[in-house]
């Protein structure tokens, strides 16, 4: 019995060895017949990646991006005397169009009020909102929207006339406060005054524009809203120097682009366009030099940003020059900021929290690594 068992074991080992040799021969035969076989690269999957985003597919099919913007906020989104759209958010729309289609002018602007913006996005009437929209938990977790990043760190404040001689929002007891209804501004103002036992009379307006007009005609004593929008409102007053923004900032308002939930690839595209513009400022890549920098002239970070190294654009379904095209459209983050809302503009806003993290007076702006 022992000899029989031993013989069976030997036979089993021989059979296994023979099968392994045979498998190896088959692999050798296949390799010999196809000497150029190689490990698939990321580029081999590009056709699938390109069609992974239904939003991107629609944009490419129609030939232009549809961008939801503010209906009229100086510095952020407005039409000039020739009817051309201008502003901080508008430039991000053009950069997105350039990254996706290679043409910053391949974009259609849809002006939207606060009450319309999210429905327009959910219903597919716009591809992306670049419209000073605050990223909040309820909006982010509602299931319909996806925030792709933050392009401006803002906060709510109060605009008053100098003639009132106010130094603080805590002195607004008994004041009439103009506020845009059904907005985070209305809720923030209510929280701020209630927790401090300050009695104010809200003057609720159906839109930001109407709230500004009511303040301008002295229908209220103070106007509340994001500090950036208050700076825009002040710039439109007959005598801007007669109005001041009080020092209190009573909320956090991280503003950024919004897309429809459910298309993760499109969310990633919008996110990386924003990060490319932020990184470009840090690396010294500008509107003027984005297309003239040669492959061997920049650091590895610049080479990856401009498409000389890696398949970062193709991974998103975009060209290798996607970031270069976006930067060349309207400039890097700093250029877009300064000309629209910074010291080169009537708003004359400081960079503050919106300075690069690496600046001498560092802010919160931080480009994610492209690698």
C-alpha cells in the first residue's frame, strides 16, 4: 500500500511539472508570434476615457461650453458697453472652454439669478456654474450638485454710509438691513444679530440687484452680502467714497464652480482647470509666456503643467495642451484676480485669503499637484 501511494504521488508531481512546461511553451509561442507586444499604456484606454463624461461628449458635439454666470455683478460677471461679457468668473468660463475645446471664445454665457442657478444646472441648461456660489454642506450633500473647488474665499459683511459714523456692525441696533431673501446672506445676518441680542429690521429684497437699489435710494441703513459683492455695489454708487464696508466678516463663503452630480469625470475636468490656473501663478506661467515656453526651459512641474511630460490631459479626455490653452486664454489665477477685482480694477480688493499659500503674506490659494 505504501509503495502504491508513493507511486501515485510521484505520478501527480510529474503531471504538474509537465503542465507547467506546456504552459510555458504556449506563452513562448505567442510571444514569438508577436515580438512587439508591450504592457498597455494609459493612452491605450483613451477612447473609453474620452467618452466617460456625458457632459464632455455633449460639449464636444455642440462645439461650445454653456456657462452659467451672475446676471450682473461688477468685477465678477457683467457686460461692457459693447455687450461683451467680462469679469473674474467669466474668465474662468473662457479658460474652461479653452481647456476643453482649445478655443476660449467657444462659450455661451447664461445669466442666472440665485433662485434659478441650481435648477438650470440640474436641468442641463448649463454645463457649469461659475457664479460666486457658496459651497455649503446642504448644497454639497443634496445629491444634485457637485462642487469642483474654490476660486474665491469670501465672507459676509455690511456696507454703510460714512455719514452714520459707524465703526462696527455691533452698532447697528435698530437699523434697517437690506438683504437678498432666500439666500445664505439672510440666514447669516439673522444668526449674527440674534446671538448678540441686536435688534434690527430686515428689508428683504427678491434679488441682489434689488437689495442694492433699495440701499442706494436710502430704503435701508445698511446692505449686507459677500464682501466682494459689497465692493462691487460701492463702486457703482454716485460717490463711492461716501460708503464703507464695516470690519466684521460674519461668515465663511467659499465660492467656486458647481456642476451636476453624477458625472465625476466632468467634475474632475473643472477642478483641474482651476488648479492649473492656480499652479500657473505659483510657477510663473502667464498669459504672455504660456505658449512660448519650450520643452527644455521649465522645471519638471512646468513641463507637466504644459503637457511636455505625462498623459495628464488625455487622462481627462482633453488634449496634452489643455492647461497651456487655459492659461493662455485669460492668464493665470493672479492675472485674472488683479485685472477684474484686484488693484487693477475699480473694486481694488486685496488678495488677503486669496493670496497664494507661498506668498510673503500667505493666503489659502493652493494648487493641487499635477503629477
